[in-house]
C-alpha cells in the first residue's frame, strides 16, 4: 500500500496532465465507464468542520475522497480542505493508496478551469486579462496556472483584504502584475472572471462585467450558496461539470435547473460540440468538483509512482485473512 504526501502530489501532478485526465474521465462518465455519485456532506457538530465523502469508480479502481472542510483554517496556516483520497483496486477491493487530498483537490480544481479555458480558446474565445474574486488558495493556483500555461501576466484580484492580496503576490514568486480591487468594482477590462470565494452572498453583478465575459465559478458549493447574481445567469449559457450535481450542491446550479429559459449544458457537451457556444456572449461554468476527478488523478499518481523511491510503501497493510 502506497502513501503519497502533499509534496509528492505537488511535484508529480501538473495542471495540464490533470486536465487531460479529467477530459478523458468526462467522456468515460458520459459513456458509463466511469461512475461518480454525488458527494455526501455531514455536519457533525457546530458549523465547522464539515465532513465530505466523494465516491467514484472506473474499470480498475474504486475511489473515495474523505475530507473535512473548515474555511477558518486559513487564519491558522492550514488549507480549508484536509483529508485523504483512498484508492481501492478492483475486483479485490484492496486498499492500494492513500493520497493527500489537500493538494489533489487544489490541483484538480484548477485543472478543470484549464480544461474549460483551452476548450474555449480552441473555438475562438480570447483572454488577455483575468479577474479573480477571492485571494485564497484557488486564487494562488489559478494565477500560477494562467502564468505557466498561457503566459499571462496581468491579473485583477478582488478581495476585502489588501494585505491578503500582497501575501498572494509574494507567494507566487513570479513576474506577475496583480491589481487589487475592492468588491463591487468594475471588471469591464477583463474577459475572464474566476469566482473563488466561499461566500453565501452574491459577489458578482451584471453591471460589473462586459457582455462577452466567461465566468469560472469554482467557489461556494453548498445548497443555497450563490455568488453570481441571477441577472447574469438569465443572460448566459450555463455549463456545469454535472448539471444534476450542480443543482443539488450550488445556488447557481439550482437557479439554472429551475429556469427553463436558461440554456444549460454539461462540460462533456463542450468537449464534443464546443462550437455550440462559440458565438454566445456571457458563459458561466460552475464547477462543484466531482469524485471521478480525484479518481483519475489518484490513479495516475499511483501508477506513476509505483517504482519511485521517494514514496512511502507499507507491505503489511491489512487485507489478508486472519486464518
């Protein structure tokens, strides 16, 4: 049995590789070869932390990400997501790997945004300046991804805390121009907006953005939590990584599902027929994160690190009959 640390995930899983794995997984999900049931979230005592379980499977493995979420962790130097991805082998069900869920979640979430971005670029969309609402871990990963893979240098970060934006800029250690703007500021010079907060209230209004904006909503994923104003959704094509899961786990997904005049697509539709959205103005992609995304990345790490000397292996971990 293999244990894969946060550092190993960071050094062996890139945004681009993860996006390719997720693209292949989406097609498997569409064909039925991959299974990704909706997550289960449990509030055990108090508001935080909550415990989430995300199951998934393909032809070779069964996965279960088990993680707690506490948005107050950032004040103590911890990530909001703490936990592990468990990888079980088919058909025996033997546990083959325990993989750090903090880094896995951060990278695969950003990789989904990369997948959407490159699909839209392939059908004629263009992005010169990116706005990010929120200055947390996903702001860090998204700026890093856009710098590395798209050679972009100009970003707007919308945050309530100027100090947090300074910390973010310092942590990136790259030649990047980050302009701080307060909540509610205009974003008319930005072609793509990443909404990466955990707020329950609306943080983006229709009058803030141009008429051809692409919005990547990767933040709050709780029933009733809606960061994007309904007026934006009314004028957009809505794309979800999984529409039924989005409707169950996000305010934007529920709104799109209950308003038939909104044209809604799944991310796999964008892969198979991307030109369907090439001429449209506002496009909203809502990512709530699906279990199979963790599974395909975990499988890649497990198979790739099997002969790597730096990984921890435990030969006698469970699984054998007692007699």
